[in-house]
C-alpha cells in the first residue's frame, strides 16, 4: 500500500511497514538510530526509538478515519498548554513547524519519551495526591475550550454503542436473550442522564491509572487521545476502586480533598458517577466490537469472542443496573475542605 487514499482508510494499519515508518520520521526531520519498539497501544500504533541525538522518542501513528486533523491539533494545543503551565503532561514536539505530520496518507506525531512506571492502586494519601494533579490539570483546562473535540453525551456512549452491539455476531446466540434483557433497561436509564445542569470543561477524557506514569515522585499524564468536553467528575470517578461503599466514600473524600487545592468541585456531580460507569461499560464492549476486524485486537483480547466473557457481562450489566437504583455516592457530611 503506497498511495495516500488507501492509507487514509487503512483501518488495520496493514500498510504501516517498518520502512514506511522510518521514511515518515525522516520526513519530519527525525532519524531513528535504534529499532522501533512497539508499545502497548491498540487504538493507534505507537513506537519508541532512539534518535541520532541519543534521546528516546515516541512516534504515534493515528488510526485512520477516527479523528479529524482539527480534533488532533486541538488535543495537541491542550497538552501543550498543560506542559507550558508546568502540569506534567506529555505534549507532541513541533517539527518542521507543526505537531501533526502526514506521510503517504498516514498521520503521525512525535513525542519525547517519558520514563516511569504504572501507578498502582494505592492508599488514601496517594489518592489525595492524584486529586491534586487532576486539579492542576483542570485549573488549566478551564481557561479555554474545545471547538472540535467531542462532548460527553449519551448518544455516543450508549445509543451508538447499542447499534454496534446489535450488529455484532460475537454475542453467543444462547446469551442474546439474557444480554438484551438487561442491556436494554440499563441503556434506557442511562439515556435519561442530563448533563445540561453541570459545568462543561476540557477533560483528559480517559483519566485512569493506566494513563499516568510515576517516576521520582512525579506523576505524569499521558495519552490524551480521548480528550473531550464534559463535567469534571469524568476525570475523577475512575480512581475509585472496590465494591465497598464505605471505602469508596473515603476514596472520594481523599480525591476531592486534593483536587480542591486547585479547583472547586461541584458536589452535585457525584450523582453522575454510576451513570458514567454505565456509559463506560457499554461503550467498551462496542469499542472492542468495532475494532475486532483489526488482528491486533484479536490477539490482545481473545476472550472477547468467548462465551465466558459474555456471561460475565450479563452479570456486570445487572450489577450496574442495581447500582443505579441506589442512592448516589456522596461526599461524607463531615468532609472538611
């Protein structure tokens, strides 16, 4: 595959060969001196390498037809603002006057390689620290707005996802009835969620522990590929772990305590936590179904086509539907800012 038209629709990156990658980087003025190390990224293709200046870099090739150029550049502008305001976030490098490059139809960017280890679920002190970092991120985020990135909404996360799940052949025939018996009422409940009464702002969008790196006590945000507009709690709720309600109260208190050192938090947004969890559950299944024709997904998520996975999802959906019937998680009355 050599022409730009084919590359722009190359869903599975079949034409993204090592030679093409090397030539693409050379076109941006970067000369890899080492081999390309593929990093764990399924939505895009991401490679680490050492350049002729002996520094490590990361090249990210965007999945064709997912984002417009304007949406990608808006993400770049956001991360650059964060970096320039001393918020630890990985922003793309400006090469040949731009952060977004195109070579034979493939769009890509080059980033500095940031070392660090994955952040493990930790104690309340760690959650308070994470809350401070997210608060710093949001303090910058609120100074501007997106014009091209998506806005968090039930249509994208629920309605469109249901269409995909209706069309997929991966749900076993013997589980179809049980799956839709709970997926439909859960979705109907989620579609009633109204975000209009909450402030909207720029967000990381996919803010979970896997998108943070820890090194020498520095916590760095990575992968803003899902940056969007929405309520602040979208960047907070994924930090809460476990099923014990008392523990999650404590976790939320610690998280918001750190957050409010830099940003005010609208306590009403806690009522969105379980609906947003429901959004993510349904959207994640649909995301895997949409990407299933990409062989990289079949290698990475073989369980997605197994009976046991869909049996588990029926239970997950039932548990989430039950959670939506409970009183929303709130900050404890004795929470002291």
